[in-house]
């Protein structure tokens, strides 16, 4: 049996519940999902400033998960905040949902489109595409122009905007798959895949399966080179608890 910690880097309990449900829906029978959110930080992550704050919350949860003996970790925000720092700190594998979704998309299509929330986050998605080497696989990036927490307001407006944008992307972009660019969209992928007849990829589900695969193969993050354990230093003030 393996235990995977799924970290929602924002403080929204509703979004953590959405993410947890998506993770448990795809987890293998022998996998336990521990879903947590940042103990402090921002209620949604929609820019570089938010990501910088959220990264500290991610590292705090990585530390807690490591103390609990979890086997691997998922960072369930499409900006993958704190991913490399988390890999330095963790014993088990750490996967970000943007990285996972993009990888999966290239396995089932030659070109994919990303559908996310606010237009300002498109720049962050472009940076990640370049960083992960998927820039030439991405046909287009689209935003529904609603904030992240609109996915949790109960109106269904954000979900319908995601659906309509996916339909438009398939008609106009020449893509074979669509990546959902927010952890709060995790519950939409299965129904949209059935309705639209193409792979609609949720990064939470993709990341859980990747962590399971790495655990099954006995693989974890290399501690050789830049992802070696963090150098021992005395931290002060608000970061003292991370010593």
C-alpha cells in the first residue's frame, strides 16, 4: 500500500475537496490519498505574487508529509509552485499537476490546448511550457476570464465557460487533446472527455497516476546535483519552523 499526499497550495477548503475527490477517483485500490491545503497563504493562486506565497505553504506540507511517512506528493496548482524546492526537501517523488498534464497530453496527441482561468495566468502557463519542453506541442492557450474561486461558487457559470472554450478550441486550434489549467477544474475532465470525444486531461488525476508509477518502480527524485537535500542553514523569523 502506498500513501500519496495531495497538496492544494491555496487555503480554499472547497477546492481541496474537489481535488481530493478527483485524486481518489483514479487512485489504485492500494493507494491512500491524503489531501491537504496550505495552512496559511492565499485563497487562490492567480499570479507570481500568489505563487511565491503559496510555495512556502507547499514546503510546510511537504515537511509534514515527510514526517508522516508518505510515499509521494502531488502539488495541485497549475503553476506548480515550489516544485523544485519541494523535490529538494522530499524523500519521495513530487509531481506538479501542470507538468503531469502536459506530459500525459503528449502521450495521447501530437498537439494540445490549455484552458485556464484568468488571462494573466496564461503567461505563467507559457513559461511552464517552455521550461518543461512542451512549447512546440501546445497549439494554443485560452482563459475563461473568471477567477479561480468562481469554480467553487455553485453557479456553474465557470464550468460552462470551460466547456464552451473546449468546444471552441477543438473547432479552431487543430489540437487533439485539451489540458485543464486549474486544479479546481479537476471534476470536469471525465464528463468532457465523454461528451467531446477527445482526451480532456486533468492534472490532478495525471499526477496521482505518475506518482503511483514512480513509487511502483521504486524511483524517487535524485539527490545528486541541484536536487540534493537543502544545505543546512539556520532560518529565522517566520521560517524558523522549517529548520
